C-alpha cells in the first residue's frame, strides 16, 4: 500500500469513494468536499494500491482560544492553541480490515502535529463500532456524546487525543 499526499487530480476518484462509503444524506457534497480539500489549513492523505485509491483521510487545524472547539463545546482542558479536527477517514470496502484506516489516521495525526496542533478530535456516528474500535486502539478517548448530530437523528460520539512529540511516528 502506498500512502501519499492528496493532489487536485485525485478529486474525482476521491469523491467517487465518498459516494461508495456514505449514502445521502450522510456524505459531503462535491462543493463541500472540494472546499475542504482546498482550505490552506487542511491536509489529506491517499492510500493507493496498484494504482487504485483504497482510502483517504482529511484533517483540518485551526487556531482557537484554548479549550473551545468549533461547535462551542469545551476541549476538556486542552492547553493547545492549535487544534486539529478529523473531517473524515474513508476506506474502500474491499480494503477494509487491512490496517488502511489506522495508517491513514497516523498520517493525518502527523500532519496535524507538524502544523502545531496539540490536540486532535473528531465526531463519529455512535453506532459505528469499527471506527470507534480503531480510534480507541490508537489512543483516542470518548469525551462526549451529541444526540441528533447526524441526519436522521443519529448520535455522534466525540473522541479526543492529545498529540505529543511521538505523533505521526
């Protein structure tokens, strides 16, 4: 498996994978996805096997007042002025269970750390057991639950991980 940085030429294939991994109304629109990928404080990694995209991940970082996330909730005591948010990690169905998600997670953690983030966090659908196992195995802690966060009344769990000098290794 080859892991590399996203390039704009990847967009159409990346979005096709978004459509495979998420059904409407849960997927990003093309416009929102393109905007995320073009933002200067965003990094994206591609997993590629035999010239085919097997997965991708997107992380965004922002400078914030210590202790506040973009949704206004508390970061539970984080002291970092830069926090990173995992927008998405997506793995093609045929590549799941092979460690691709964990590798992508490591790469975006490294990008966030390089950008100066001291904390990384995310929302995950509360019933997504595969994803929650991945995050917990990689040192993330569930810190909150947001009811009705996703469409159709689905709840989200908030996972948080401090980044230290070992991030991305």
